[in-house]
């Protein structure tokens, strides 16, 4: 499935538009990651555990959005955007959305 953050798929023509599709996932922090994050806050450096968690969350949200688009008959998603929000203490949501289209 084509995905782009612009209004078109370069070299393709939009044939049909199916509307907005989205995917999301809510993930909680792992206590082990919290301990390592606390240590990194003292000494500095990348919080690799959180980076990995966010990458996995983003991938899952994208898969859910693509599945929704495929159910509609789309073969592309344009204007893709990401959003994050804090849901509760220690839990965050990754939300991705775009416009499902058929291109040819």
C-alpha cells in the first residue's frame, strides 16, 4: 500500500477517495524501562527502551490504519499524519490518520 504525507502519490492518479482512515495503539511503560530511564536522566543519553517502544507502537498503528484502508478498497493513503498523547500515568497513545484513496 502506498503511503505519503503529501496530497498525491507521485506518478499516480487518484481514481477514488474513501475518506479518513486511522489506527491507534495505547502502550504502557515497562517498570524496567522506567528504572533505566531514571538512570539515563541522571547521566544523559538516549532512552533506547522508550525509542523501541514508540517504534513498535507506530508500526502497529500504521498496520491498523492500512487494514482499515484495505477494507474500503483503497491501495494508498495520502496526507498521513501522526499524533501522540498521554492517556494515563505511564501510558501513551500513538494515533495515525490519513485519507484512503485508490490510485492508478
